C-alpha cells in the first residue's frame, strides 16, 4: 500500500481515531500501532511481516544476553552479525552469487550456486540500522531493556519502516514508554508538511521525472550536451523532492501520532562543501554512519592517513547500502574521494577557508559535484553512466539547442541564488496557519491539495529510497 | 471533555473533513482506480445518483478542462517540427476527455489517484518507473521543441536502482546481449483453441518501406520493449515510429483507457503508418464492466469473450482498412498462477482472431525461457550463464528480456528498399 493512496488515507484516518481514543492508555496505543505497522507491512507481502516478526524475536532474545549475561560483548557481536547476515543475504545474495560463481568457476570448481529468487523485504536496510542502534545503546547502557513489544514497535514503526528516517533507540524507546501520555505537537507544521509532501512527491518530482529525467537520460545518445546537463539537474531536483517529500510526510505522520523522529534534510543544495552536504542530505543516515562506522573505526583519532581511510570505508559502505552494484560503490567512493580532498585542502589552507571566502562559488561547485555523482546513482549500469558522461562531452556541436533546455538550465543558478531565502519558509507557513480559523481549514487544505493533484502527472508514484 | 483533548478533536475534524471533500472531488479517479485494482465497481458509485454527490465529479471535470485548455496545444503545434509521438498523444489525451457520455467514469489523465501500478500488486517490482509512462518530453507550459533533431523518443526506465518504487529489485549486471538465433517456437497444441474457419496462410514477416511508420501500442510490457525496437528501426533504417503504450491499460477497462478508439484515432491521423505492434494482456483477465450497464461480465464467460473478441477484431479491421499490417504479441507466462491461466486464455483469443485476419501472431511464451514451459525468471545465455529476464514482480521484463522480445519483433519486419 503506497502512502499516497486512497487506501492508506482511509485506513490511517480510521486508525487515527481509535489511536487517540486510547490516549489514556499508551500501552494500548503501542499495541494498536504494532498491529497497524505489521498490517501495513503485510499489505505489501505477508512474508515480510512474518520475517520481521521472527527476526525481532531472535534479536530480542540475543539482546537479553547483552543485559543479563556475563559476556555482554559476545552477545553484542553475535546479534550484530545476525542482523548483518540477514541484511546481506536478502540484499546482496544475487549479486554475490554471481560474483562467487565466477570466482569458483575461475578456480576450476564446477559448482553451481543456485539462483534463488529472493525478494527484498521492505524496510530491511532501515530496520537493520535501527537494530544496531538498539544493540549498541543497550550495550552502552544508554537505554534500559525495553519490553519486547516496544522493541518490536521500534523496528516496525510504520513512519520509519519503509524508507527511514533512521531513528535511534535512545531517542525512540523513551517516547514509547507506557507512562508518557502523548499529544500532538506542532499541528500547524503537520499540515504544512503534508501538503508540501504531496506537492513535492506527486507533482514536482513526478513532473520532473516524466518530462525531463526519463526522456533525456534514458536516451542520452540523442540529446545535446546541454540538454543532458539539464536532465541531470532535473534528476538532482527530482531525487531531492522525492525523498524530502517522503520524509516530510513521515515526520508529519509521526507527529500526528505523538512522536518526534529525526529530520533528514536541511537545504542540501545550499552546502558549501561536500562535508557540509552530508550534514544536510539524508542526515539520519550520515549520523548513523558516523556513529556506528566512522567512530568505531577510529574516526579522526589515529592520524591523518588513517582518518582518510576511515572516511573512504564509511562512504563506500554508504554506497553499498544504497544499492547493489558497482555503480553505487563508485558513487560512494567519489564522495569519499571528495571528502578526502576537502580534508587535504583544509589542512593546507585552513578549515573551510575557501568556502567561507567564496560561498557562492563553493555552493555552485558542490552542487555540480553532487550532480556528477548522481549520474552514477541514476544509471543502472556503469556502461550507462559512462554513456551519459561521454555524451555530455561529445554532443556539443549541434546547432539546435532547444529553448526549453536553456530555460531550465538558467533556472538552476537562480534557484541556487534564491534558495537561502527560503530557509524559514516552512516555519512561516506553519505560523501563518494560526491566522486561519480551524473550522475553515479543511476547505483551504482541500483546495490546495486538489490543485496539486490536478497539476500532477498521472499515477501513484513510488518512493525511490524505499528500494534501499 | 478534557482540555487537552480539544486540539485532538480539531485535528480529527480537519483530517476527516478534508479527506471527505477530497474523496468527493476525486471520485472519478477513485472509481477508475478501484475498478482497475479490485476488478469490481467502486462502492462510491452507489452514491452517484445523489445530485449533490455528482457535483463533485462535475467540479473536477470542469477544472481539468480548464487546465487542459487547447491554447497550449496551439503553441505546441506551431513550434514542433514533425508529427511525432508527443503530438499524437497530446491530442489523443485531449480527445479522450470527450468520450461518449455513457461512460461516466471518464478518467482524466491528471489524476494522482489513478493507478500507476498494475492491478497485480506484487512486491519486488522495482520498476514502477517503467509504468510511469511519459508521453511528451515537454512541460505543460513551455513551447515544445524537439529535444534533438531526431524524434523525441518516449521512453521507459530500465532497471534503475534508485528509481522510485516501494518494492525492490535485484539488479542484474549482466551483459545485455540479445539471444541470437532464437527460433520461432511452435505453439503448444493445448494453447491453441480450435479455429472454426479455415486458417489463412499467415505471412512470415511484415514488409514495410522506409517511409512508413510503425505504431506501438500496449501496456507496460510494451513500454519496456518498444524503445529497443524503435531505436533499432531508426538507427538502421531511419524509420520513424509512434509509441503510445501506457501502463495499466488493456482492452477490458475501456473507461480507463480505450485502445480501440486510440488506435482508430492514431491510424486516421497518421496515414503513413504501415505496421501496428500490439502487446498487452496482463491487465485484462478480470471481470469486465458490461458495456450495456449492469453487473460486471464474468471473466471467461461467453458474454465476456464476445465483447473481448469484438475489441480485438475491431482493431484488426481498422488496421486492414488503413492498409496497416499487424504484429500481435502473445503474453508470456506469469509467475502468479491465476494470472498465468488468465493470460494463456487471452492468448488463445488473440491467436485465433489474428490468424483469421491473416496478420502475424508472435508468441512470447517460449521466447524468454527456451523450450521449457511455465514461468521462469531466468534464461540461459549462449555461454550457459543464467541471466534474469523477468523482474521481481513476476510480470515485467528486465532489460535483457525486453531486448530479446524486441529482437524477435525486429526479425518479423522486413524493410523494403524504396
């Protein structure tokens, strides 16, 4: 069931009423949430629900060892390994099967690893990360051992299940505590986020995809270089709108249920360098990688060279998490290299000195570097990425540059220029809602949503990041 | 009432009233989506005899017409170079809006609630993007220029890892070489219904000359296959083509999308079409709304079959009238058993009607998997490697699969040097 669909809307409304009727009993609310979350998961595929259920029990039992046994570290490592094997198996089996198959054949062994048709369970990448945050927090005694239903809900919580934001056990489990009566905070923000999410996802992102990204980048061999660049810009916008729209909706849903979940975006294309970019793009992921990969590897505490290695490992792993295939590894590696170069220039010229001196240029450079990496993110194979890149440099000699391309390309600098001004737009809109009497709000919202839906291209869009 | 509960009541009020208003205004789209997804009439239709309820639909349609006003199309026409896909579909969509009034649930193309996913909801199809068919490369409000000096191609997405979907797919990093030398396999006997008429000799290939166009029609399967054929046709022979394939379509739900009508319009408009290639089916094997109104016609009943055959025949006769040859592709096996039986039945209908008309029926059942019957996700390449030809939803094709089918279509086309 897609989140932007009539089924979800009606189901959620019905659920919402019962959920708040149970307000004096948070434990009951948790139960309702648990059933609703598993129901949503089962609506994709019943096996996903069963699988998550079994996985939850196994991990929870192992985590008991962390709390009660004499060797908590062993249980920590075991449970992390179990979680990672689960992720690895479902996500990377097919890819590694081929890899190992080739390797075995190369080694002269005529073994055939069976090609099992594996379907990737929804949310596996996300609940694996949630699991690790839980296990580590438990080990570090940042949280107490929760009841199993709270833990199960932490993993299955539907606003964060499908595509994040990546939550932390230390932040979420206290919110699930049974003595805490919940309330809806920031309701105006909720309304703004929902309408914004639908505009971003249903209209703008879909429009860009249908009219710019798909036609141009699918057949890059047939377009002028500038058009291809316009296509890449469009993709950069599309993926941002798509993902941030989804995140906005999830944050709004969580707020409606009385929960606060981490944000994922903070005007990412305003970043002045690549490090800044990762503080603004998919923030929950960056923080998770920093806390659970980069710091455990040593972070920046073991000298310059080791730091750069840690950066590289972290970024490549991030790439692999996003998808299966060499393209993603290269995508991660490119970002790793960029950060390393940034670290080098920092140590040579002073920390972010270039960026502070020439902020607009830095922003422009960073944006274009990110766009370059998006090529690898988008293209299904390396060959396709290569084709797009070569097309940019070899197809410049044509006489006809379409007007629409030029218009589009000119919009980008304008957007980058105006972007900082929009910093407080969401809050302003939310505050503005205070002036609208609550009785007539439905009419305003309906009118806005209707307008957005009418302008949108056809169909129910899915979510890009839900594939990870 | 607790003082703290009052804000929650306000929220419930806001959400429910907004939701109700939206349902009221978007009822057409919801009805269409419901029919496509659940193969029965939407429960909202029961409300349609209330005048007040109908008002919502009317407001929606009026607004849609206002947005789709022809003045933008005039702008398009004067600036676009040739008759291409984009123009054809633009006007087709425009005209689709003015379909006869006895089809109440006219679905405008701009509704967010019309489905982009096939009625078969399965997980693992990362390629929702294949179904997000785009019909024109230009924005609504900008003058439409060709993006290149070639025809703007309407395209679909290959397996893009990061494409928006709620389902995930296993990525295939295999060389996408076409299976060479795939012979036309012989149809299994039990698949062919008994043909009562004397079968005409079917031509082995279609012959067209370079000035003629090829018209691709169908659902999301065609959306995946057509681009490969089109590229080959253009690169090798300079042959132009039109691709109007559209996800979630078929012959069963005419109120959602009317293929007979669309084919008629397209053939009338583009006199130089020489070949029509049809590829659809998986959206069809369900109960069908009765054209005369009333209960839905049960799938595979004689009434259902008659209506369906009529539609196939209509298209074939149209083609004949315009001197257009037809290649009609059979549907390959599907992973879901119920769907698979449905499409195999449909294949018998296609085959018998096509053979009667003397056109080419191109089965795809064994094409992807070699000799083995039944659904298989994988096929063997010449170097004895397994390569995935179907996506995780058990319906669509990977790029490798698409290319195989495209190759087969091309093998049926002979280009006459003029």
